[in-house]
C-alpha cells in the first residue's frame, strides 16, 4: 500500500512539472480563447425575446385532454402572472402534464385559452380521486398579458376561466 501510494505521489509531482506535456492534467483542456458571438450587434440583452413561438402548439406532444378542471388560480408575480391549474384525470398514472396554448398563444377577443393535457395509459386503473389530481402552471409575461381580459383552461368535460 505504501509503495503504490509513494509511486502515485512521485508520478503526480513529475507529471505536474512537465509544462507543455499532454500527460499533465492541467494542460488537458488548454487555455480559453475568445470566440465570436453570432449577431452580437443585432441582439440587445436588455430586451427579452418574444415567447410566442415558445408558446406555439408542440405537434410532437401526444397528450390527451384531462377529464375535469378543478381549479384555476392566477397569481401576480414580478414581471407577469403565474397561471396554476389543478385537474382530475380519468385514470391513475398520468405524467408530463402541460398547459398547451391555443391559437398559437395569442388572445382571441381578449381571451387567452389553454388546454390541460397529460400523457397516460388507458390500461391504468381508475383509482381514488387523490391519486388522479394533477397540477400544471405557466408563467405569462406582462407583454403576453397585454390586451388579455380573461384566461380560460379547457378540459375534456369542462372549462374554467378567470377574469381581470
């Protein structure tokens, strides 16, 4: 044990003394170099990018509408609002719950609409109500809320809305 420890210690000291050697662990990644930023002149870091394309419907997501919307709460937070929705799934085991925007995330007639969707298996048992409750939330900026008078969330059998 002492022999291997002393060999390891001696080899570490010898390798660290090799200034430009590839064997020196301090030289494995090299020194940092400046790299150009794409479109640096066009980007203002103080102005946030529009999120409308982020709110656009994701076509690869195959979630089903949640059976019933139980609660919709809109909470004011700095820079916007948080929309939190509680729903009741038809069966146990839903996962990847999302609030999917409708109309490409744009308000129609002052109403911003979402669908509460989740992935799950139709073979799962129904189970007790407490095991089927779901919660999802989405942050909406003040710019996205401009002109919005009502937020509406749709489920398979009902919808809930909240007005300003």
